[in-house]
C-alpha cells in the first residue's frame, strides 16, 4: 500500500511573525522556514505504518518554490522513500493545492493520503477536506489515532468535548491532529541517506492545474499591543481594581 504525504513549507513555528509594512501579508524574507508541524506528524504516522509493514512506500509531495525541496528532504530523512516537488511561486490556495494533489493521486495511486489538519501560516484547515471531496473519498479529519485493517482505516477524531471513531473504506484522506504522535528527529546518517533519495520536479501546468489566486487579501494587521500589568499590594486591592477598573466582577 502506497501512502502520499503532502508537506508544506511554512514560517517556522518559533519565529515571531511580523506583518509586512504594506499590510499585504507577513514577512517571509530572511525568515526561518520549516515543514508545517502537522505535516511532520503526518510523515511520522506514514513512516510508522511502513515500519509496521502496513505500507510499502511513502511519497512526500510539496507545492511551493524550489526551496520547498528542503522540506521534502526532511520528510525523506524521517523515512519517506521519495519526493515530488510541484514548483510554484507565490501563494497557492487550498483549492489549487487540492487539485494538484488530486492529479498526483491519479498518477501515483496511493491508498491513503495523510496530511496536516492545517498549515500554520494561513490556518485554512481546508485542503484535506477539499481533496477528499474532489476525489470522492472518505475523510477522517483531526485524527489522534489511525488503525488500518481489512481495507479500511479506523480513525479516532478529536471533536468538541471528546473523541469520535470513524471507519473509512480505503482509499481515503486523513488529516492529523497534535496528539496523533510525536515526530522523530532525523538522525545524521538518515539525513545523509536522504540526499540520495529521488525528488521528481513538475509544474502545476504539467498537471493541468491553474494556480491563479481566487482570494484577495484586503489587509493583514498585527494584534493590538497588550498593556503592561501592575502589581497589587493585597487581595483587597486586587478585588477593588477588578471591580472598579477592569469592571469584570
Ligand atoms: P491548509 O488547508 O492550508 O490549512 O493545509 C492543510 C494541509 O494541506 C497541510 O497541513 C498540508 O498537509 C497540506 N498542504 C497545504 N498546502 C500545501 C502545499 N503548498 N504543499 C503541500 N501540502 C500542502
């Protein structure tokens, strides 16, 4: 069984993002970029399925600039077998990513696509759902447990106030939540080995997909600055401030 794992190049989660002076988005020049954290969880899950003998091949795919090869290499160092870079400059919106992934699914024939529940750059939380709809496949979103048996995936999902388990007949799409697993760090020997693993490069047009954006960002703003706190001398003073100044009690 082949697994497809889409991995997105995003601003590293440790970077404090700054809004571009013209308010059109966040600054990405000279900023550390990494694999989207939810996609690391997806790669880890796929590699574990391969290690258990459930999967035979793990293919990592990224849609982005040529530098997105770095994120594919990270996936390869974690244990993926080969990569596909769909080279595209600028913003590629979820619907275009989903169409590209659909075309790759048609070419590769995976039984399962495991991807992040959302990319931490624009927090769309849409691509997995769109891909499942375009393919007409079942979807198990926000997964915190995935078990494959008898041609189906049993996916435990994090839902409001609890968990829900769904059974998806394969092929299917799964999106990962934070508690699914703890991704491994790639070891140095595996990073070296990953350099020799193949990465194929294609363009969206080769797959028949137009990536022209359909959404227009009107304005991006920083959240308002928080005011400095004050130290109070006693519980009575705290209660009085909460009552008369903050007016919360
Ligand atoms: P989103 O719907 O944008 O929040 O992204 C959800 C998931 O879709 C991500 O965690 C990735 O697995 C996948 N994805 C989105 N954009 C890309 C991209 N440009 N390249 C590869 N995977 C992507």
